[in-house]
């Protein structure tokens, strides 16, 4: 049962006196104390995932996991993005071609730089072999720094293979409509390149609904469009307050390890600052505590995604 707390502005509830003001102040303080003691949670809409393009062709492209530094652009027409309007884009992921025998990488590796920029873009039909010319308006850097890829992060065994490794953004970016441009600038893997599944330039929709280009050390070239899964969720706003309802987290305040108490099975968690900046986004399983020892002291919002895609939001305090 959902509990909704509503504040009514009614002058007849309390007399206009010093004692009335004191009573209201004490009630408000008590409510805030309960929220801080038990925390709050909300159930939000399930995460949205969108795979582009919506097909399964057998081509491939090195792109994001090349052994040397590369710059890539993905240009996507707004007609393919209607399910994302008004939502916060939080990650992208790629998948291995169905013909791939082994998961990748064989051993964990770190790319020293993997930066992602999002912006509006020109129409796919108007794409030029010029990175700057394709950008409309300001570019927002949503991810920066190194990228750690665990051993076997990109999995095999299905057709198509799963988008099993999410590259999460440092800060969410709200998509409000219009054509979308995703730009990746990376340092290279430092080992042999790994191709991912891509739609060839002869695919239906290439050049009209989506397009791509890339550059390594030479000229800017047209490229196959890499299949990309975009993950998004709703805004962080809380529509109602629920006191002492599941799931809960403990201890709260917390110093190093945060435990979640719930009947649900959560598979993914994301931590945001109170201003909406994403600070961590990782997989989780079972009753394993969440390691947050590295977070600076302050208040945070923990978003938990269960096996059905339902998202729960809980506030906690880091000591």
C-alpha cells in the first residue's frame, strides 16, 4: 500500500498564535526526523533501452575497441528516438558479432581514455566527413577518463549476442528531442582490436535514418553503423514520500558498506549526488553489500534496478 503525505495549507487547523506556530514547527521537525531516520524510497518507471538500428545484420566494425586511438560519430534521426524523449540517457553498450566464438576480452584491460560527447546533430542525409560540421549546438561531455573492461565483459552464445557491458556516463543527459549525435574519443585498447556488430553502409536506412564516420591517424572516413544500445531512465524527482517501506538500506548513515533489505532481486545499482550527477553505476547480485567507501561524505540517491526492470530510489547519508 502506498503512503502519500500531503501538506494542507488550512488556517483553521492551527490558531494564529505563538503556540500554534510552535506546534507546526515541531510537527514539521518530527516529519523530517522520520525521513532522515528511515530514509525514503520511490518506485519509478522501468529503465528504457533502445537498440539502434532495429535489425540484425551480420557485418562488423572495429570502432570503440580498436587497438589504437580513434574518434567516432554516430548520427541518429529523431524519428528513431521517440521512446527516449524527456528521459535521461545514462549509458551505451555494444555487442559482439554472432559469429564470435569467445567472450572478450580474455583478460581485464584498461583503456586510458574513453570520452563520450552527446549533442544535437544534422540530418543523417546531410552528414559530412567533418566532425565539427555534424554537431548542432553545444556538445556535452557525459563521460571522461579511463575505461576498465573486465575479462569476458562482452559475451557470446546467442544471435544476436547480448549488450552485456554498459559504458555508463559520469552524468546523465536529458534527451528532449531532435537528431542525436554520439561522439566517442578513445585511446585504444593497447592489444589487438576487437570488432563489434555493425550495420553496413548498404543497410536500409543508412544515410537517411542513421550514419557514421570515424578517424584514426588518417582522413575522416565513412564507417559502418555500430549497433548501439542506449539506456535511459526518468528524472530523479520524487513524487511521493514513503516512510519505513521496503526496500531499505542499512546502516544509514554508512561509512563503507551499504546493505539493501528487500524481497526483490536487484541486478544493477546507480548512485547519484543530490544534484543529479552520476558517481557510480555497476551490476550487483544477491545480498552482496555495496562498496561506497570511496564516496565523499554527504547525501546520495541510490537507484536499484530489479530483474523486471523496475527502479527503486533510496536516499542515504555517507559519513
